[in-house]
C-alpha cells in the first residue's frame, strides 16, 4: 500500500514568493496534519484537517494556509515567503479512529528560500 | 508552552551496546510517543504509551511512561548500524490532541 506522498520533494523560492505544497494521505485516512521541521529541531505543528475542516492550528502567521479536498488530499500554502520559512514541511495522515499521536508521515517537501 | 527536553542531544556508540535516552517536560502529558527519523525520511512511530507507569516493548526497543507523567525514556538493546537516526519524543498539547509537540531529538550514531 502506498504511504503518504508529498510533492514536490525539493523546491527553491525567493523572498516574497508564494509556494504550494501537496499531500496525499494513506488510503482510508481522513485526517491530514502539516508540520514544519527546521534543521536541528523536531517537527512543529502547523495545521490539522479532518473531513475538509480545520481542526487545529499551530502558532504560525496568517501567511500560512491550508485546505483539504473531498478525496482527503491536502495543500499547504505559504505567502510572502521569508528566509526563515526554509524548512522541511511534513505531512502526516491518521485514521479517524486512530489513537492520539499515531501519525504516518510522508518524506516531506524541503523548501529553501533565498 | 509545553516544551519537551530530550537528552542526550547526540550519542556515538559501538555496535552491540545498549542505548538509553530520555525526555522530560515541566508539564504533564497524557500520552508519550517515540518516533525515529532517518535521513531523507519523515518520522516513523516506534512506540506509543498511553498510561502512567506503562512499559512497552517493540523488538529491541523498550519505552516507559514516567509515573509523574512528566517524563519518558527509550532504551535500545544490542544496537545495530540500522539504528542510526534521530529519535524524537512527542506528546499532545493539553488543549488540542491533534497538536503534537516534539522534542529536539537525540541523534544516534552506531559504529560497526
């Protein structure tokens, strides 16, 4: 079975640009979460979506937005990119009946902002 | 906010040695999880603990949920080269179970 898939795997943007990252969850998983992982740190929660509704939001500015589609895939958008947005962006899916914290992560999208 | 402190930050051990790492917090957690991340990959769940005092094993890995609910440890016995990676402890925010808090990780290097 396919795991969580993310695209693109790597991308380079310049300050002020906008980026869209995509995620397809494991088949049957209806919840998708997004995390930002800066080099040398653990992942930091950005958003969680379940059944197309936002169910949680971390401490990130409004430049970060996301949505979930009817097929449960998700997009993360970041506007007006800053150098500090350079990071690995991880998507994780989970079962609706899954236990707390049982997340299945994709390989991530590595964003470099110049 | 809830901060998870992991120690040590890094470990360099010989193949066959046992490893112990821990995670502490100033706040209580109701769930403790341990993830492993290898280069170029996302974190993978190793062990989940849901009850204070719980001791759970997964092969050569053993983790415990501290009685105070403010700490957890992970042991790896008889390490092998494929144990190399970064080990993260994690737990849910008290206000939102969907918001998982991660420590900064313990980087493990195993010398053959």
